[in-house]
């Protein structure tokens, strides 16, 4: 089993959580605690032991500000933990067993992620366990095969088909991706960014 499986499941529950929100006559804005999955509340309490519940309309609640703050901090913690594991896996490389059930990206291109830093892949996927659209972007790259047969992202392994160059991105992946042409990375740049992340994580010497 992939070491990130449990954290991926926790992220899915967290992102799908849709608590009942309401206001009070005093202008307070609250999220009803009973409408938040118990595993999410337990994770909040483990992350922030001082999380504050308040009584509103005779029910235990979180202020909406507290709900959103805890949610974002927990998402960040899970993503950082998965990234750390995946950087180690990227150094080790993929085994045949790792790739047996891995989704495939074909074609694909690596681009700079301006929002979170590092590199990500964009491509046409098949076999992804949760994403149903054909064109996707991955989470942050944590490892890639020099022979371009596999990639490890913060969340999972991918099998790689043929890559796309910036010159033929429009024909291969369409106008939405072509608009990101200026962010396309050469393969050596992808490897350098992954190496930088691994050095920062203390997994290799600078």
C-alpha cells in the first residue's frame, strides 16, 4: 500500500466536508460541529489542542473563521507530510509493483507551479482513481525517472507516456495548456527543482 493512502483519504473527507453554517442575531457566523465528520474534528483537536468550541443556538459550534483556519492548516500539514514521504520515494525510484495500478499520463509536459513552487505535470490521464477528466495537473513533482517512464508526485506514482515540447503543446494538449507555454520546463530544470526540494528536506547533500 502506498504510504500516503491514509492521508489521501483524510484529505478527501476534509475537502468534501460541508458543515451547516448559520448566523445568530448577534452577527456571529458559525459551523455546526455535529455536521462536521468526527474524524475531521479529531484531526483538528490533534493539530490544535486549543481549538475552541462555542455554544450557539443550544448547539456546539466552531466559528466560521476557526473552521476555515483549522481546515487550511490541516490540509497544509497533510500535504507537507505526503510531500516528505514522496521525496524519499522519488530518490528510491518506482518498483514494478508501484506502477502496476498507477495511472498513466500520455502525453504530458512539466511546467512551473507559480502558486506553490516546484514543478508539476499536465497531461492526458487514464486510470486515475479519483479524477475523471482526461486533462489533469498533478500535485508537486517529487521524483522522475531519467528515462521518463515514471514520476512520483506528492500524492502518487504515475506511468509516463511520451512527453510534449513547448513547440507542439497546442496540437498535443489543446489551447488551455498552450496558454501555459511560457511556464514549460526543460527536463534538466525539472530534475534540478526536485533535487532542490530533496536537499531542503535533508535527503541529499547540496
